[in-house]
């Protein structure tokens, strides 16, 4: 294996390379590495398919890549004798490559917790790649024989090991940046070059010879071209499968997240998504199944599911094209007409549906009448869809509604009070029962795109009414007196706890701002609560910013200034929120010892269409800049708006859907890692 036979009568064969195929082989190695990295990234995500699925798939991709690189590399090599392959050994040679890739990716994904050093894992992978190569060499059948030059043979294995170690190190340390396309491409090229360099050093170690004189003088490709075609097709198919699996997973994830599995209607999340940014507000109806619990208690959950499906079927059959049905909660459907003019049509449709529901329906052996209540509310283009929803909930909560068999139209004189009272009553329970949670919206520096802080925004998943927007419940709780202070204290404590956890986990966030309602800023209680929590969670004051609004300080500007100064003295930042919506007196900017100004979304909405709007925004920014204020622009949604802001030399911070919606803490960590 490592020396020529003793016989004197041998002819050494000169090999030759087809440059095109060499380039193709390196390219295939890089592509396979890229695909493997792409799939590996999915291991980090919490998708529909289990992590092992992606681990195996990426190992197969990588293994197949190393293997096809080898055979295309071999096809590139030409000898003056014909050559063939042993099919069993050829196929078996893929195994070491797949196993080595599996070990590599498994290690890389656990590297933070793993005590095994990169060097030992590099040795395993290097041996895996080298075994694949030399098994592949052993698969060759020909009248030509070969031996290895020992020095180069050993060198090729050392190269495989060293380069694998480096690649492992690079891959594991860059793991968290794999969301960045450029870094992924660079790592893939590095891995591709690693695999190829081992191969071609290995080839330099081989000396081909025939016993006796050389008969054929034409150079043949060492393998028939069809082999490389087969390999190419195999790799192509693999890429397609990988691509399709990715698309399928995203689709499954989307369906799970935004659709109800029982009725196949879109769910509450989709409802919020669809209705969040509507310019013209339409009409909304809610259909509630009253006696679902009764049916479940009597005949079990499966029967309950059938009741829900039966109602869903009637909705599906009777609904008009211009309406969309959502299952927003266990026993509630939302039916939305996207156009206000359709109110009468929606009402007529719902009347038709309720009259159908008043008839007995056959489920299993029982003919039952499902008891439902239906509320409807239309906007005169002032209310948001969330307000329509809360109007409808007010109808459903009214005790008189439960007896009504027809569609009940929302009437502000009868129904409003109930919702407000209910919210104020329920908020206390919500804090205790973990119905409230906090989401964080990143603020991003417009030039460097670095995250320069987060805003904490509260969310309420009400057990009966579903998600209630803070835009609705905060003003109601605020109007009801002291409960808003309890709620704010609850938020402060949760934010401090979260900050301490992120600091512990080395997550970069810079600062978190907390909305402080109304006159609470001037209360000594707020000061105490903040200092208490900073101490309790060992959080430095520089991590917290308080957001206050103009309207909350305007009544008592003197005390507000004193209070703000007190917070600034202990190191907190203070921001003036929603600048431009209230009294907008520029003089406040000069008088108040704030550190940050948050310019309201309404200033941004028009900048791409109106030069005037852009000029106003620019001058507010110039002024704030001259007062040394940090500037945050709220509600940036589009690329166009971003480009306008990006063109400003002051480089304000941007908070808006363009970069990210508010995220749960877990989503935020994933979002950061993906960037
Ligand atoms: P805010 O303090 O001005 O918060 C910004 C609001 O704008 C958030 O709505 C945020 O989700 C939304 N937003 C951010 N980027 C965009 C965008 O690109 N487009 C659009 N259309 N909207 C965007 P959210 O979370 O619904 O909060 C609404 C308001 O409720 C807040 O306005 C704040 O006044 C109040 N609020 C929210 N959370 C809290 C809280 O924890 N405490 C208090 N006291 N008030 C809160
Ligand atoms: Mg705010
Ligand atoms: Mg704001």
C-alpha cells in the first residue's frame, strides 16, 4: 500500500485534471456545507419537526456533500487506462462522512455545555472525512494499481484533522451569528475548502502504475462521466428536499400558530394580525356558544368538539364572501366584514345563521339545539377593531343578552359600563393568575442597526375575553383610581426580574423602558417601588428608563420636574413618550430634565408622501439633538420610512414593526441570536 512492488517491469502513470470538474467539486462541497449550516440553524429554532430530525438531515446533507465532492473530484482526474467502481464500497464510503458530520453538528449545537475540547472532536471528524476518502479510493477497480506516498498520505489525514478542528471552532463560535447570511456563506466556503484540500492532498499522495509496458496512451476520466452526473442529480434532489422541508415546516408552523385545528378557521392571532393595521374599519360580530360546558360535562370532550364543528359548519356554509370567520376562543367565533357599508349585510347574514342555530342539529344520536348569543357592532370609522371587539364583549357580558335569540346590536348607553367595570374587577386577578405578561419591543439605532434598548409593553390574556389590548384596558384601569399603581408596580417588578435574568445570561439589551401612567411619576410610592426592586434584583439603575407622557405632567409641571430630577440623580433615564400628540409645547423639552424624546408614530406615517411631514420631523429631531436628547422615532413600519430616517445625520433610534413587533422574552432572545 505504501511502496512499489519489487518487480522492475512497471510503468508509472501520469494523471491529469479537468479544471472545470475540480472547480465543480469545490463548489459542491461549499454548497453542501451551506445547506447543512442552513438546516443546522433550524435545530436552534423551536419548529414543528424535532431537533433530531434537522440534526440527521443536516448530517446527511453534509455527508452526501463530502461524498459527492470526492467522486466529482475523482471524475476530474484522468488516467491513460480505463477505470471502474465497486458499487458496494462506493455506497458504503458515504457512511463515515455522515457519521462524522452527525458528531460534528451534535457537538457544535451543544458546545456551550460540552466539556469535550474542539481538538478531540476535530480528530473524530478528520478521521471520518479521511476514511470516506480512502474507502472511496479502495472502491476503484482497474488494471492500474496504486500505492500511497507515506508522507503525503499522513499529511492528508493531518490536514483533514486540523482543518476540521478549525472549522469546528469557527462553526461553534459563530453559531449564534448563523442568521447572518454573509457569515453563513463564509463558514460554508471555509468548510468546503477544508473538505476539498484534504481530498486533493490525498490525491497527491497516490501513485498509479501498471505492471508491464503502458498500452493505452489516451487519458480517460478515472470514472465515467455518468457517475458524476448521478452524483450531481443526487445532490440536486437533496437540495430540493431540503428546500421543500424548510418550506413545509414554515407552513406547518404558520398553520399551527395562526389556525384553529378543530374548525380550520384562522385563530385569534390571525384575527389580530388582519385587523391591526386596517385603514378603514368595518363591522364585527361575535357568536358565542353558551352551553358548551354543559355538553362537555354531559357527553365528553369529543362531543364538545362536534358541537363546535357543527357551529363552524353553519358559519362556513352561510357566510358571505366579503366576511371572514375566525375562531378566537374556545366558544367564540368572530365574523368580520372588512367594509363598513356591509354592516346591514353582516347583520342579515348573522340573523340567518342564528335562525339556523335555533333549529335542532343532529350530533351522534342526539338532536340538540345549541344555545348561542350573537353580538354585532359597527364603527363610524372612529373605533379600532379592538374597540369593536370590546363593544361586542360588553353585549355578551350583559345578563339580559343571555336570553336573546336574535342578533344584538351594541348600544353604548346599555353596554359600555359593564366592560369597564369587568376590566377593573378582573385586573387584580389577572396579576395573581399570570394572565398578564410583558412583551419587549426593540429600539434599533438607525445607522448601525444595533439594539439600543427595549420598551416593556404589557399584555393581558383574559380567560374569557381573550387578548385585550393595553390601548383599551390601561385607560380604563387608569380612570378607576389606584389600581393602575398596583399594575405599574407589578410591571416594574417583572421587568427588574427579567433584566437580572438577561444580565445573568449575557443577553445584550442595553436598557428597558417602562411606561409610567398619569401622575404616578410624582408619587413617592413610585420612587420607593423602583429603588426597592433595583435592590432586590441587584439591577443597576442605568438599565431602566421611565416613559412618561406630556399629558401626565402638564397638570403639575413643578412637581413633575422635581420628581424627574430625583430619578435622574439615581441614574435612571426618563423619556417623554408620544411627543407631538398632546399639547406638544416645545417649551417642555427645554424645561423638563428628560434624557430621551419619543416622537409619535403620527409624525412618521406621512413622511414618504409629504415633504412637509418630513420637514417637520427633521426640525423636531434637529431641535432635540441640539438639546442633547436621545431621540426615538415610534411606529416605523416600512422600508421607505426607514430610508428617510436613515438619511438623517442625527441617527435617531427606531422603534417599529419595520425592525420588530413587541416580542416575548424568549422570542427576543431568538431574534437577537438570529441577527
Ligand atoms: P406607547 O407607550 O406609545 O407604546 C407604543 C405602542 O405602539 C405599542 O402598542 C406598540 O406595540 C405600538 N407600535 C410599535 N411599533 C409600531 C408600528 O410600527 N406600527 C404600529 N401601528 N404600532 C406600533 P401597545 O403595546 O398596544 O400599547 C399601546 C399603549 O398602551 C402604549 O403606547 C402605552 O401608552 C400603553 N401601554 C402599553 N403597555 C403599558 C404598560 O406596561 N404600562 C402602561 N402604563 N401603559 C402601557
Ligand atoms: Mg411608551
Ligand atoms: Mg409611544
